[in-house]
DNA sequence: CTGAAAGCGCTAACAT
DNA sequence: ATGTTAGCGCTTTCAG
C-alpha cells in the first residue's frame, strides 16, 4: 500500500535486476522470454504504473509537444481550426503521458524556433503557418512536423475537385472560384484543381481572390456578380468565405441554389444550420479555461464567476 | 558551446553551491542579495535555460495538466467548447513548461479519476461535466479544478438576465425560454434568472426544455408556437439551440425579429453570419493533427494526405 | 542475455 | 544564508 510501486519493486519481485525490468517494461533492449514473463507478472501484481516523467528525463526527451502557430495575429491561438487541432493533439498524446502546449509565433519566427529547440521540456514540435521550412533549426531535426507545409495537410485539391464535378453534374457551366490569397502556399492546390478542371471541361475561368474570411467572401461574391452576371455557381475555399458569399447573394436578391449554387470547404459544425445574425451574449470560455488551469496548479485566483456581455445583432 | 549549460555550470561560475543556485533560479528558499545577483549574472552569461522536467521530477510534480471531460459520448473531445477550452489551457501553461492532455471520461467516472490520481505524470486535473465533486479521489485534493461545478463558470444568470431585460426594453412581453436539461446543474442558473425576472415583471412563464442542441431548439420552437401562439420572443440558452429555433421559425413563416425576437447564448464565431444549409466538403483537422503529433514524436505514419469528402446540402 | 553502476538535471532535508 | 548529501524513477553504457 505504499504510495506507488516503482520499477525497483517490480524488479525485486520478479527476481531480476532493475535494468532488465526496465528493458522489459519499456520494450527496448533484449530480454529472455523467461524474465519478460516474470516482469510482466510482477508488474501486474503490484499494479505498476510507469512514470513517464522519470523515463523521459533519463532519456533526455521532453514531456510535451509544442504546437507553434505562426501568424500575424496573436489571437490565432483562438482560431477554431487551431483549437480543434490543439485539442486533437492533446487527446492523441494523452496515452503517452505527454501534454501539448500551444504557442503563437510572430511572422519572423526564426528566433522563436531557436528558443523552442533549446527548451529541453519540448519533446517535439508541430508547426502551422510555416510555408517554408528553411528556418527550422537543426536542433529540431527529427522531432517536428509541419501542418500544411510538409505534405501533411488535407487533400483540398481532391475535395474541391469533387465539389466542382458535382456542380458540373447538376448542370452548372459558369462556375466562379473564390480562392485563397495568392501568396499562401496552401491556397495553390484548390486553385490548381479548379483551373485544371475548368480547362478540361472547356469552361470559363472565373477566379476572385479571397482570404478565407467571410468578409472577403462578401466582397468576392459582389465582384463575381458584377463581372460575370451569368455565373451560375460559386465555389469558395472555406466555409467562412461561403457564408460571406451567401450573405452577399441574399442581399442582391439572388436565390440559392436556383440562380447560383454555392459550395464551401471545411464542413464546420454550423455549416448545417441556417441562421440570421444572432443576438446573443458572450461566453468567455478561454478566460475560464485558463483560470481553471491556473487554479488547478495552485494559483488561487480571485475571479470565479466570469462576466457575460450581451451582443445585439439583428434577431433581437 | 556544450549542448546545454546546467545549473551546476551556473553555480560554479557564480561561485556558489548548487543548492543556492537552485534557490535563486527557482525562487524558493532564502538567498542573499549578493548570491542572487551572482547567480543571475552567471545564468545570463551562459544562457541558462531551466529544465522543467528535471525540476518537476525532483519535486514529485507532474508535467501535464489533464483536462478530463465527463460525458456520455467519447466524441465530446471534439466539441467546440471543449476544444476552445483545451487550446486555451495549452496556451496558458506553455510558459510554465507544461502541457495539457485531453481525456474523455465515461459517466461512471470514479474509476477513471482514480487512475488519473495515480498517474504521476499528471500535475493537475481540470474537470468538466462533473456535476458532483463527491467522487473526486483524495489524491487529487489541491490539484484539481472543476469547470461548471466549482463556481468556476460563466455567469450565465447575468448574461441571460441582460438579454431578457433587453427583450423587455424593446417591448416584448410574452417571452419564452428554451432551457437546458432539467437534470443538469449548469442549466439551473439561466432558468432561475428567467423565472425570477418574469415574475418580477409580472410576465407569463413559458419554458420548454432543450439540451443545448440545434435539433431540440427546432422542436422547442415548434412547441412554443403551438402552445403559446402569441409569443413575441424566444430566449435560448445556447447559440446552437437558437439556430434551431431560427430554422423552425423560418419554416413556420414567422419573421425574426418583427414577429418573434430570438436570443442565444455563447457568441460562437458564426453567430454573426447568416447561412443556408451549406454544401461543402469535410476537412479532417483532427486526423491530421493527431497524425502530426505522432509524426513529430517519431512514429512515421504512412498517411500524409488526408481525404476530403463532399457533403451536399441545400445550397448546391 | 543480464547485472552493477553511473547518471539525467534539479530539489530538499539537514547541518553548518 | 549556504553548502553537503541524498535522492526523484528510470535508462543505459559497460562488463560479465
């Protein structure tokens, strides 16, 4: 009933050395079937729970994976996609006894990456928003991955392609694309897919640049309507952009999908819900979560009840 | 130019003992101004970067804070609110060299909590979805916080109250509430606020239970319309519910806000955008993020390009 | 294949 | 206030 049986306890009970017990439990290094069995049994008997922190310290490995997001705005860490990703990682590494931390990196990330490489508590790094991987320090070699710049990304060309084909199938022949910003590497694939497919089908190319936001989606739709009034479909490269397009079309009295069909990309949760600009009240989830983390760590913050502010829009 | 100067190096350079250096650097324990200064200088000189993992191992503290969400569905870890919270924590603990991991706990969480308490890699725990804190093991005492059950929550009573007052100001007198499930502690505050305010204002009480989802919002709105046809406002306790209400009203030909005003709660990002059910394509952010985490940790997964599936709804 | 021993980098008594 | 001395729990050469 001691606090927590360690590997030493297990080794003694199994009649082997600490080293052997370690080899068996961690699965690295040789071990005879006999001792393997003995250690297994002993571990089960005393209810051995490994201590990842000790293990990692001994190995010189860190205990957290750092999710570093490069962006102009520090608020990027609250971006829905970033949070989805961070949470997914946090769930993914749980079983390994690791955690993930999230960090915003300004555009000139070189220095930031050096500091990360020097931090021995960092087991590995996941980068996002890094178009070029040239500035990744050597110290990170072998222990980082880059979403969106490393072949590690959604197959947006195929996704957009499937949607464009669908539009063609339902008879649309004058399809416009609201693309991502031209300078963004991640925006090339959808644009390429669009261009290729339109050419193959002998259809006109109608591209208006966007930036993944609803605001630019609104502008883009207006531009499309003005420049090519006979457009019968608009494909946007993000759901947010599509929402903007829809708003713009509604304002112009264009019926969807009879007059103009619209497609987005992402399938964010609300994509399935219609809505009007909603009157509501804020819910400071981030503040509360951060406070909870601090509180759990022992810092007794005074604030326990967080204010909610009404946000009045068009429904009330 | 050695790999990483340790505290020993700093201590030697500062001409003090390891212990003193530790005291200064960690800030715990006494230290004369003189040695404090010496250590500071030495640390800066060699570019000392503390090793949180070693520190925490020596202290017997864990290296991650575990966000444990109790719910019926394992998919709760992808809930937008959960991800927002998890990401916010991950950003909050970054500076401390800690990480956060995310875990789903089934409804009979007792066993799960025991295991968490026994895991020495866990520095602290943040609980969500735990209405009662009776089943929290003693081993977690002093190192956990509970969102929603510990006074650590949004002030929803005030938030809803402000909205209701607004509705009253704009002349609404027959206000219905789509509440949360009756058995949920978190649902009591909004309901209480509503009841109190309606009574004080001498207005009728019209409550229909919901469950925070859009689906129940739709049903609830229909119920309201049938039961109290003269209702001129519907307050929902979540934005998702409000979206459902809006859909239902639109289907019934009720104009918003002229006929019926609607309010939600949460201010989720899309609350400001209108939309029709959108045709789009999936974007498996979670899969990619999890793969990225694994890849960063050295597991060479084969999948690098993740499939996107078209989701056809009403706009195309 | 196995064991003894020397750490990983820092902290915490205890004594001075 | 400071130094000495054991560890934290596990890994890993290096012999045997």
